[in-house]
């Protein structure tokens, strides 16, 4: 993804695809395809959409579609890719997407799996200093991609493997989204008598509460380590709850014995 | 607690008592008593401790002791209080402390129950803008106390009842501390591949993780509404978990049928 006049194909123009387009537009021409976005919505964004074949024929192709639909997209673009092209995804998990792309994209196509650790909410004030995980999957261009992301977009690049990524993300995103989901379900929550720490937790909730349902599902269901993290969270929470319950009983017993 | 030359008695010189002393010292003379703090620790803080009787004989007496020990402290100070004195507490819950003080302090003693919604961590950069709940329990001095806290210390004062306080605090503090306790038990958690929202959650954890165990116990066990909040949190969390589990099974079934 070097700064070059050659266009970048972007498949997917949802919330994250739009963020990608906004930040890449100054650096390259974009050929954007999304059959689920109306021509009117493209027009409103000042963008002329193109066909799947046109987007997929670019030297660099970014897949900004839900992880759950990635296999289908990979199948669809494969016939249109140019030899030597570079394909990247931006999904919230990396083990499955890397496997899907490795299996579904022709040999000779380079693959870099990425996970921008931010969304439209956290990128509201710009990308500078935000993090992105970059995993080499096939070919040798991951470092050049990382250098571009660092230099041109100001991102902090974490070069890692899909497995290491998913293990950390299972805790980072799995816990944040799980906690946010539960707190949103408990609303209305107090807004007056709040502490700084509660305000911070609710600020975190505000950053993920409007994420597309696909993001939550990718994080909790398509990350092979997420179920284990949830299990540990619930087991520890149940133990805390049990200790508090027992404590009350012990206290009552002491009172009765006194 | 008007700005006056008359001294303020402070019973309790733990983490929170020290914070109280630091911020009240510019406004009044302090007579501090804490049998659990060594003379050397008092000396290190530049303070000459005094007896329980001396501290309790002040026109204004602040109780900065754990909620669990409040009844004992109230019994101990009662004989030394001056008629017309004002007694305040600073505990994290208010229904029980208000009842204990109302029952244990002689008629003619005014009582204001307070809960500073901050601790040594969140007050590190000063008190300005932090919140304090103020509950009138006996007498008519709660508004004057509130005015002093606003004017002299820059606090945002929330005048409320012990019941309303505990209902809100059960969610605000109960949830924050419960989540923090579970996350701390899950450590080590990732520090590298983190999102903004996860960073905010961990910042919140950092603010309460060093709270005295008594604070956690007061919040979770001495707040009459805390168990119900925990119950809702766990029920909703279990439902989310169930939904995610079912989703996976449905997905597997579709694959098998395909």
C-alpha cells in the first residue's frame, strides 16, 4: 500500500469502509464497491461507486466487509484479481480471516491481515496515535504496509500473528464489548451521582455501543479465544458474588452467636 | 462546618482521613485521632495526634472510619460530644451509617451524612469539580455544610437522601468495583494491542484497584441495593453468554445441514 498513483480497490462501504475511504483518499485513487449501499448514499458521500470487477482489479484491494461474509467476498473477487496484487482485510479477528484469505485467494496474490484497533467513534479526532495490528499472511509486503500506515496515517503499528492478535483481542475487545453490552441492557443507569471511574467506564461503553452488530458477533463468536475469556470472566464474577454472599451469612452468624 | 477558628475533630486517619485533613487544614484547626496509626506515621505527616475525647469534643466532628466499625466509633465518641455539635461521616454507603448515627448519637447533636464520590486516586489533581453527596439526617445544617464544600473546596454538592444515594451508588460503585475486581483477578491483561475503550476501562480499574478492602465491602455488602444490582448484572451477562452460545450452535447446524 505504498503512496502511488495506482488506485486502491475498496470492497465494502459501511461505517468502517467510509472511515478507510476518508483517510486513504488523500493518498490514492479509490475504486469502491458495495452492493448494499444505495447510489444515493454514494452520491451523498461524493463518490462514484464501481463494479466488483473494477474494484478487485486494483493492485491493492481492501476488504472492509463483515468477517461473517468474508469467504463469500473472497470467492467473488478471486477471478478479478491481478497477478501480484495485495489483498488486505480489516476485520476484528484475524485467525479465521487469514485462513479464509489464504485458502480462497490464488497463489501469487499477497495477503496482509490487519485489524485497526479503533472505529468511527475513537477515530473522531483523527488517526494519529491510534493502533493497528498488521499480520503477514502471504508474501513479504506486511512491513511496507506497516511503514505506510505509520508514516502516512500516523498509526501505531503492531506487527503480529493472527493467533497472537486473537489471543489479546479476545481479552481487550471481548471484555469491553461484553461489559458494554450488559451495562447498556441495565440502562437507565445513574448520571448524577457518579464517580470518575464510573464515568470512564460509561465513556468506554459510549465508544462501542453504536458498533455494528457484526462487530460484536465477530469479536465474541469468530475469535477462537473469546469463549474462554468469557468463561473466566463469569467464573471469577460468580466467585466474587459467592464470597460476598458467604460474607453476609458469616456476618449474620456472628451476630446471632453474639 | 463553617469557616471558623473553632477546630474540627477528625476520627480516622487512613487513606481517606488523610485526604480530608489535607483539604480542611487551610480552613480550620484539626484535632485528629486514630488509634491504628502509629505516632511515627502521624509525625511523618507533620501532625500531632490527640485523644478520642479531644477530637470528639470539637464543635464539628468528622468520622472517617470504615462503615463496618462505625457503630463502635459512634458509641465511643457519644460521651465526649458537646451539646449542639455537628457530626458527619464520609462512608461509601449512607442508609446504614445514617441509621447508626441517628440511633447512637445523643439528641441535640446535629448529623449530616456525606459521601465524597472520589478517593485519593481521583482527587490527585485537586478536588475542584468532584462530587459529594450530602444527606441531612438530624438538624438543619446540611445546606450550610453543602455551601462550605462548594465554596471552600470547589466540590459539586448533591443534596439527597440516604435511600436515594444508596440506590444510585449501588449501580455506580457496585458495578465499577465488581467489574474492576473481576478484571484485576484476570490479570495479566494485554497492554499492547488495546483499544481506546479498553484503555478507559483499565483506567477506571486503576482508580479503584488500590481502594481499601473496607471500601469494596461497604459498597457491595453494606449497601442494601447492591445485591440486586449484582443479580441483574449476572443475569444479563448469563443471557448474553447464552445467546452467543446458541448462536454458535445454530451456525454449526447450518454448516452440517449444508
